[in-house]
């Protein structure tokens, strides 16, 4: 088919485009922001890109237009497609119909940890020689690309609860029809499309309804919101993870860099490069899903020992430096809290330095102020925090800074923020930069500034 993708440079749509190209389709696309790294990946795959949404970018002989969920009525290309009756569909629907149909789909859902857990599961299957396909909302460092078709029936998909398209307000994941489903956790998020937590729980139950009776659902044993989802009805076997679950685990080191897992009397241990109890929870869920797909816990544990995380998930951008700078995607109070807990435990184990957090609250939910009263508590493990006030927030981050238990600074100028952080840190400190956007390339700019401060020494 000749396909044109509107909104092609987003992580999901760009990955979908590469899968379509790998299937032999003729693929082109347009977006308002055509820039690296996604633009480089797409051009390397032979996909023609058009900057902007002028309808002239849509080929005259296009068979189908795939419309990203960032597109809305009033967009010139959207209006052109509708006016001329050009066949169109959403990204998730196309994926479900043309890539996932007939495959053993393992979907990873939840408010937190989807990208990391999906990457873990894909790596476990890869290590077991199963050559899975996958589509992940990030770049797993063990693979270096965010999507591939794979050479087996198995396909791992990061299952997002965000809505599908302007014409389909169901969550994306209802299109995937998984046989193996991980539900990691559930909290309120995406305040721009969901009025409350109950509305998200309803979408998760739609997902539960699509899992066959011969499938498996993996979830924590003590998540209240997921408990309410399951109480609405479940027709699939469930395995739970946690202290009282089917898959029991405990940290062997306080920072989470080593842990053991017990399932049905079989015990295995993992020592790896990740930290934080939340990552242990993610790993155990991935092991449980992998076992359902035919991989023993022992092989799963061995694979995780070689797992290298995901870009922008506590990614150290200056290895070996006197002041390590980490780039992290955390943008919800719970994710911020667990990330900093892991960093604090690792720092305490090393016995030196301070933990400095730099945060940009830029998600739609943050901009609406729905989580502002939880932010101060989320950074209690940091010795000092710096808050960047981005455009588009109509409330002041000074409210948060005033509530912080440790010193906190607010800046609305990126250059001033860079100078303030650079001045504040000392050798032995660790800086964790958290944002779900580009944040003006702050982590790498900070690392460069710190290198200059120390005279170029690592």
C-alpha cells in the first residue's frame, strides 16, 4: 500500500512508520516538527518527510492516511483528507490490523514503567532466542531502535492508555488484543483527556475484556485502582507480583541493584545496573510475562543481569565525571519519588555527595496543576531541588518550592537555571534531571558546563 502518516515524528507514529516500511509498504509522512533523532531514523529507512501540514505533502495516489492522535479538526491535512473522502485510520488501529493480527501479543500497560518493562520483556525474549517484534515508546539500549517486526510470532507492545485519535476516543491499547498482559500500576494522569481516575479504570477494564481465557494477566497484588478494575470482571488467569503475590521478590541491596525472585518454590537472583525498587517490580512483571511465553525464570534472571535500561531512564550522560548527570523521563509525582529514592539509596551506599534534582513539570496534567500539591513530597530524597517554570503553566512553581523540605530554587530562564545548578554542585554530587520533553537539552548542556568548570577534567 501507499501510506501517508500525519504526525510521523512522534515516537509511536515514527516507530509504526518503520514497521510499515519493513513490511514493504511505500511510506511517507508529515509533521510540524521534523527533527532528529526520529527524522534521521525515518530518512535512513527511506521514508519521505514533509515539514508542516500543507495538504500538498499527501501523495495524490495515496491508498490510506494514518492519522496520529496529536492531529485535530482544523488541521489543513486532516480537513483535506475528510473533504476528499481519502481512506484514513488511526495508528493503533492500523497496527492492530496489519502488524499484530495473528501474533502472540504481550502488552505492557500502567501509569509508570511501561517503556522500561516493555524493554525488559523484549530483551528477555531476545536472550531466549525468540527474536520478538516490538514497538516501545523509547530506545532500549540493548536494541538501539524503538521498533522492529521480529522473526517470530511474539510481539511486545507498550500499551498506552492515551486516546487513539480525534475520531476514536478509546485508549490506544484496546486495539492490541494481547494474549499476555502486564498491568504494572494505575494512578490518575492525562488530566487533559480523563476527568478522574474512574474514567481511566474504565478504559483498563476495556483492555481486560480483550484478553482471552487462555491468556495471562500479570499485576501487582496490592494496587487499589487495578483491584477495582479486576472487580468489574475478569475472564483470564491472573498472576500477582509482590510480597504476598505469586511472584515474590526482595531486594538484596538497598539501592535495588540486586534482588531475588521466588515463584512456585523456584528461586533466582539478579544483579544488574539498574536501581530503585520500582525497577525490581518492573523486572518481576517482565519475568512473569516471559514465563507465560515459554521462558524459564532462570533464563529471565540471566537476561536481566545484562539489561542496559532505556535512553532517558536514569541515563548517565557523562560517565566517569566528577559530577554524574542523569537524564530521566519521570513526570508524575510517583515516578519522581521512586526515581529519587533509588538514586538516594545508591548515593548512600557510596557514602559521599549530595543528590540534586532538576525538574521541568511540562506534561499536560502538570500544566493543569492536578499534581502540584504532591510535588514537594515527591522530592524529599533530594538534598536540593531546582524547578524550571515552563511556558504554559498558569500557576507558580514557587508554591511547590516553598513547601519543599530541602533548599529549592525556581527559575524561568534556562540560561539562569544552568548557571545556578552549575554553581551549586560540587565533586561527588549527583544531578538527576527530570522532564518528559526536550528541556532545551539541559542534561547534556549541564554536563558540558560542569566539564568546563573543572577545567575539562572527567
